[in-house]
């Protein structure tokens, strides 16, 4: 399998965590988002959505969208499961994953930030306020859900799920962008626990072949 990824991309990071948890290796293909490689015609031919991640399986099938990729990996390699078997717990894990993937990440995606800067001419300060606002609103909701329904060392229990695959990269983005994360103590406790686990360490941005400090 090949994984088209950018080291600092949180959506790629989700998939890298899932791959590492399942013990799967991939041929890593770096796509430099800062250089705009995702918008070049040869990459768009692979992924019309012009983003990372993109998984190409052993039969040559290309698949975009991090949650669809994780679902595909789960179907092909069910162990260890990233979606709990118990229906409500499975829905809780997906609820948190979707909160991050659908409500937080898209509004702070690179193409949105480029539009704010280049088309709407927002200042650096306004762009940072935008970023921090959506992180604060989204992580407050994640914190409330985890306080209400979470348990164990991970989001939902003593084993990682798709919720942890999404939470860790989103928190990493918040740290990188100097957001105040102190109000989200349960979120941060899960993040810190995950940071100590080898699969999460292996998937981290600074462990990727295209890492540029
Ligand atoms: N919903 C997609 C989002 C993919 C996506 O847009 N990823 C970002 C990186 S985190 C990207 O490639 N952005 C490029 C851009 O905005 O131009 C997913 O979950 O995979």
C-alpha cells in the first residue's frame, strides 16, 4: 500500500495512527502542502479532492478521506478494532471522530486559511483569532462529550479507537498554533496518554520521512 501524506497534516496523521495501531506498513509518499503539490495536475489525477491523505491499496485502488480510509483498513484488518463492537460505544467513538473531522478541521484547513489571507485579506492577527476560535469551540464540545461519556485512559476505554486517531492530531494542531488548551483537561489527559504509546509515537509528524523542522 502507498500513503500520500504530509508530515504536518492532521488528517494524514489520523491514518498514520490507525496504520501503526494495526501494525501495517506503507510506502510513504510525501506531498508538500506548503509547496502546493496537492493542487498539481498529476496529484489531482490521483485525488480529485486535492488533499491528503490518499491511500492506494495493493490492487491500485486510490481512496481519499481519512475516515473512509480508516474504515477500509478496519474492514481489511479488523484486529485490533478501532471501532468498538458495542453499538452505543461505536457511535460515541464516531461522534467524537466526526466532531473533529467535520466540525473543527474543515474550517481551519489550509485552503480556508489561504482564502482568508489572500482573498479576504485578513491580517495575521485576524487569521490566528479565526483559528483559535474554532479550536476553542470544537475542543470545548469534545471535552464536554468526554466528561459525559468517556472513560479509561483513551477516549472510550482502555483501548484506542477512531476517536483517539482523530483527537491526537487535532490537539497537536492546537499546540502547534499556540492555542490555550488548559480548559480541556480530559482531552489533554487522553492526549498525554496516547503520546506515551509506541503506535502514536511512530505516527507523529517528526517521525515521517518528509519531516522538515
Ligand atoms: N476531509 C478530508 C480532508 C483532507 C484535507 O483537506 N487534508 C488537508 C491536510 S490536513 C489538506 O490536504 N489540505 C490541503 C489544502 O487545503 O489545500 C479528510 O479527512 O481526509
